[in-house]
C-alpha cells in the first residue's frame, strides 16, 4: 500500500471515529435532559390509578369519638383526576349515633368521592340493618349512594326489603342512618305473613 493510500485509509477511519464520537456525545447530552412527564398520567396512562392499597380500611369517628363508619376493601385504587377511589368488593358498617346499632353494606364495587364524602356502590348491593330486638332487615338493590356527611343512604333503583314479617318491593329508597328511618319512593308492594318469600 502506498503512502497516500495509507493516509487516505487513516483519514476515513478518523472521519468514521469523529462521526461516531459526535453521535455518542449527542446521545449522552440528550440523556441528561429532564425526562419527567408533566403529568403522572403520561407515565402510567390516563385510565390507570395514581396509587392503590391492598386490604384497606377506612374509619370515621363522631366528634365525641364514637366509631360511626368502617369501610374495608381487598383493593382500593386511587385516582387524582376526580379525587376518587375505586373499591373492589367493599364492605361497610355504619353505626347509628343513638343506639350504636349497625347497618352492614356489601357490594361488588364502590367508588368513593372525597370531595362530597360519598360512596357510590354497585352490583348486588346488600344492606343488613340490625334492630334492637335482635331482628334484622335486609335490603337488596343494584346501586346505592352512601352520603357520609348527611348520614343518608339512597337509591333510585328497584329494591327488595326482607324482614321477619314479609317482603316489600319498591322503586327508590332513602334511609336516614341515625334516625333509623327508611322511606320507600314509589311502586311499593308488600307480601306479609309468616310464609312470605322474596
């Protein structure tokens, strides 16, 4: 190989090396730029939760220190965009402040809205209300709203109310937890007697 060929070959290698170093320097420089997404949703996706809790329990107390609400769920997913939390298979117990008697509520799913302190329950919702005499009343519906501030539960869906005296069906219901009063809205039908069945 002639001297000019060797120089030309070295020149090509030097140019290739310079080009490679330039590309490498550019990549290193860009890797130092801030890559933090402006929104957490950009990182995880818009429909994914911002956080979650496994086997979560929420407790609320009255001003006198009495336990008034206990809610548990095997999985709770928290969403910042609407300040809510989605609960899987939630179970809630609301205690009336007069006699401390419980209202036990179960559902397939629940969504808690922190801004209004409300829980929207859906799917096979069951409310069991224990009475002072040891009796119980069971209410079944497909959706229910629990207003923690007003201490009211309500639904616009059809309901079935079952107790020892019979079965009552209605559309829509509102109940005041502390007063232990249930008001049925419309289309109320009842079957009463010792052999009443749902």
